[in-house]
C-alpha cells in the first residue's frame, strides 16, 4: 500500500499551505524494477480530513473548502500533516487543545510521523509531540511560540527541523522544503528532484529563515552571488577556491563572503560541501560507479573524504546509503 498522508484541515487554514502536501506527495511515482523509465504506482496516498464530520471548512480567504473525510481518517495515517491556521484559538493563545481537536488527535496511531507547516507547530506542541524536542515555526511567531511552550527547544533560524518521527517547518513555502525533504528521506534524491522539477521549485534551498526576515527581496541594484553559485555547480568535480567565486562576481573575497551569507544564510565553504554531498547522494542512488569515482565526481577527491562528509551530513557511510536507497526504490516500485 502507498504511504498514507493525512492532512488536517482546521478552520482558518491557509489554502496555499493546505495544498502543499497534495502537490508534493501526490506527485511521487515509483519506477518499476527492471524497466527503466516505466512508471509504477503512486508512492503516497494523500487525503484531507477535518476534526468534524465531512463538510465545509473555513479558510483565511473569501471561500471555504469542502472536506470529504472526518477525523477518523487520522487513524489510517502513516504521516499526519498539520498546516497553519489563523483560527487556532486556545491553541495559540493558551497552548492547549480544544476538546474537539484533542479527540481528533487521539485517533492518531502510535508511531505515526507528525509534520507541521508554519504555525501548525502550535498544534503539535499543544498535543505534547514537541516536549523536550527541537522545533521551528514562522520567524514572526518564534518568540511567542517559545513563551507559550517553554518545554520546546525553538530554533527560529532554520527552514525546517527533522527530529525523526516529528518534523516542523518554518513559514509558508518552507512547507515545500520540508515535504521535498521527506520524499528525499523516503525515496531518495532522484524522486525528490523529479517532483521539484515538475513543481518548478528548487529541490533544496540553502540557508535558513534569516535570509528572509530583514530583506525579503534584494534591492534591484544589489550585486548578488547567484552567478558564482551557478558557475560552481557546473564544476563540483574540480577544486573551487573562494577567491575564484569572488572573482566571478568581480568582488573582493571579503565582500563576496558577506553578500553570500546575506543571501544564502551560510558560508561559501558550507554551501559547497552541501552541494557536493547532494551530488554524491545522486550518484550513489542513480549509478553503479565505484565509491572512489563518486568521491572524485562529487569533488571530495577520495573515498575517505566522501565517507567523512556523508557520515557527518547523513549519519551513514556511502555503501550503506547506496544499499538503503537501492532497496527502497525496488520496494516502492
């Protein structure tokens, strides 16, 4: 059976965020084993439910939506996604669930993966899922969230946090980042990248929320580091020096480094390492290249260096990573 994702629609929900799980998970398709390019069955089954019997649910727009499933759908979920709502009432104001919402969440089976988008994190926190755990939410609500739930370790600077069976994302579009991350975690980079291409979004955004807080849109005359990043991505298998990237944008190293952090949220060196890890992941999943060759093509030089970086980023060595995702792909197809 496909992995079932149940999206909990609450009154006051944001239509954009409600649609993210369907758009991302609903496009996940496995490839039939032994038949390259042939499409198999859907990897996810996505349904939307309310905490009441089937019927209309208010949105924050000038329309309501008709939800065809009641809270009993939560008992069938492998993953529950809670998008943001502007009508959380005591959940937002006092950090406690309403009786209706508590009764609905009580139907969730133990071990179900819980996910929030934006201020949907208030629901997870009020239900106790985030006690003693790291979490994030929209940067504008982070201080209030921390005061309301002091037992939660709030990180307002990241796009999402994966804490195993509980995941939280920052505001709005960060829900796309989180859902793509889950697809990547479940089925590998090839599937996630294909969904990102179909959705016309980047498969992975670097940095965190800090880059969006004070300057959401750069001034038109503001020199950027975009060209240097695009240039670097075409030559990850070769040495790339900081001064080379700076020269590509006709900047000093100091200015380039400052601009890079402002735009991306991390240093050029950290960004390069992440891109090389992503390149290595793709090669491990999609090719039979020897580990030494994967290391060279990803720009790590040696298998030892690749092993160290992959272990630091993902917690597994290259051979284990390849074995896991080859097995997942065959099982899901």
